[in-house]
């Protein structure tokens, strides 16, 4: 097996050449040094570097950063929003429970676009996260803190959530690997909902091995999530097999269409040649319904968001104002006006609109129909291909502030990632090159529960490219 960063790190920890306490101390130092520049974390867990582990389990004491929309007992969980400031959950999300059980050391809660609505991490109430490749640029979003923490070595592994690209987008922009699992593979219990029917929690790591490792730790049936699917345990590390002979890959025409930066397409084309030289056959394929994915996604996501966010009223949790000068309806109004940011408000209003009588059929029902067409389109194509490829993001990481004034321009960035969420499929983003010192991510999409296939394909490409990426701001251990 090719020795990449995570594997090497584990070997050094296991052999004792990098004692765990020294490793954790170095992680704490990296955070102290890099946080003033990057702002990857909203909360760092106090004293994580002093964790003692009795018996090294699957995760071997590696550090894991958790996106701040995933609940952790006793640790402030804000979703990047003022409205949840001060909220300390009374329980661990299932994924957090599993990371602890598998001897992962949780470093903290990472920065994100408020309630995971965004693609840049600029919509956080706690200030933007900066891209470790160029701090003037966005790290992608909404799991930008998680990806920046991993790329910079503040943490070796991280969890993100992906509703419409929020793992793959920042993984692509920060030059790391991020995987969005099949809907139902990873428990959403303890994930603060944005759009339930679309989102999944997934791993972010420096390499494919790290992703396979963390996915193995968190995947599996959970009776506390009614959408969780009961399947047998899989150790995804065993999917990392050399060779791609006989693999059939489809390049999805619609993912490389209008709006894709020429420099991004060239990188993707180079990967296609690599795949061919590794023994795979690559062919162009078209899924026409994908052209309607973006509007369908935004209608469904906003509809679900408006309903999910109705519960934030300043009474049950989070922000509370002094009740004295209020009658009850004004109180809700004031809490929600002050507590939610601009983008969240925009989505609540639009979501309520598409669900309202008279517009429900015209927008929401129509979007659901498009969703079914997209699913069918993918299913049809998977009869002929083992996996599909395209870019993760159509463009390179842009400057902070460059697109924030224009919501539609920001929504357009999600054009290559949202079809996967509408269909519930698994997909991975893996670095495939650098352009002007900025990373480009390749997206590999698999059929339902074929995480093993996309991990194997990504693993082979990673080995063939051997990029050894190191951002300007990074502190790595091995
Ligand atoms: N950028 C997309 C949105 O704003 C996706 C976000 C996500 O995956 N959480 O909805």
C-alpha cells in the first residue's frame, strides 16, 4: 500500500517514534500558531492535547475536528449563528460518539457558513475562514473550517456535512480529500438540520486513506436516525486496492459545460489520461436532466430550511433577550431578526414562499419531479459505468468578498455538486492538480453504497499523481 500522510502518521504513532502526547502537543501548537490567520475553529476543545488513550482503536489517537453543526455534549455548538450562541448540547451526535469510541481525539468545532447555507464560509457569524493556500481567498464552504483545518495540519481528520456540496467544495478549494456518503450510510442523529432529505455527514482528510479510515469509524446503522440504512459493517480501508483494469468511467458532459474555468477543465482532462493509463476506459456520457439540478436543489433546500429553522425562537435554546419589555410575538420577531444573518433570512423567506398555497405546485412539486428525473438519469447511466467523473467546483478559489454581494453567482458555484445530493449518491473530491498555486478537485461519483468503488478509484489516481500538496500555511507532523 502506498504510504501517504495518514498511514505514515499512524505507523509513527503505533511504533512509538511519535509518542501520542508529543503528537497532540504539536497539534495544539499548530492551532495556536495558525488560528490567528485562518480562523478554522469556532471553539477549540480545552486541553484536548492532554487526552489519555488506554487502548488505541481504529483512529489511533488521530485528531478530528468537527463541523459546528454536529452536537457534542457540553461543548458550545453554534452552527456559525448568533442565534445558537451559548447552546451546549446535552448529548453527543452518533458520529461523535463513534469517533470517541474509536479513539479519535476531538480538537474542536469548526467554522462554517451559518446553518451550512453557503459555499465560502463567509456567512459565518464568527468571521470568515481563510484558505491556507492564500489567506485572501475563500476556503470554500460550508464546511470551510474543517477543510482549512485539515489542509493546514491544525487537525489531521475532520467531519463536514454535505447538503449540496459542502464537503466537496471546501475539499476542492483547500486541496484535501472529502467524501459525501450515500444518503442513509452515516447517521444524522445530532446533526442540526438544514435540509434533511439532502444532507449527509462525511469525512475530510489529507489523503484517501484518511477518508476511508474516518468513514469506517462513522458509517453504519443507527436506530436513532429513521433514514439510516441497516447494512453490514464495511472496513473501507480494504477498498484501497491497486489497479483499475476494466473499470468503466463516464465523464458527465453536463458537469463540464458552460461556466467551467478552462484551467479547471484542463486539469480534469489530464486526470482522464491518467485513468486511461491505469487501465480504465473513459467515455463521455450525458445526463440531460442535470441541467435543471440547480433550481430544483435551491427550491427543495430552501423549503426544508424554512421549515427546520422555525424552531429557533430564543425560548427553547440559544440567544435570549431580556423578556421584560416584550409582548410574546415581538420577542420572536426580535430574536429572529437579530439572531439570523442575511443569507439565512433570505432562504427562510424564499423557502416559505415556494411552500405557500398557490406556489407549492408550481415550484416545490415541480422541483421534486425534476429530482426524480435526475435520479432516474443517474440510475440509467450506472448500468454502463462503474463511476462518473467531473470537476468538484467549476472555478478556482476566489477572493474573500468577491461574490458575496450576488447570491445567484454564489449559487452557481454549486452546479457540479448538487446533482449528487438530489439523487442521494456518494461522491468524493480529490485534488488533481494545482493552477497558479491553487488546488483543483476532481469529483468521482458512485452508485448507491459504492463508496468502496470511488475510494479505490481515488486512491489509484492519488498514487499516480503523487502531488504531495503543501499549502503556504501548514504545520504537518510527518
Ligand atoms: N452551497 C450550498 C448551499 O448553500 C450547499 C451547502 C451545503 O452543502 N451545506 O445550499
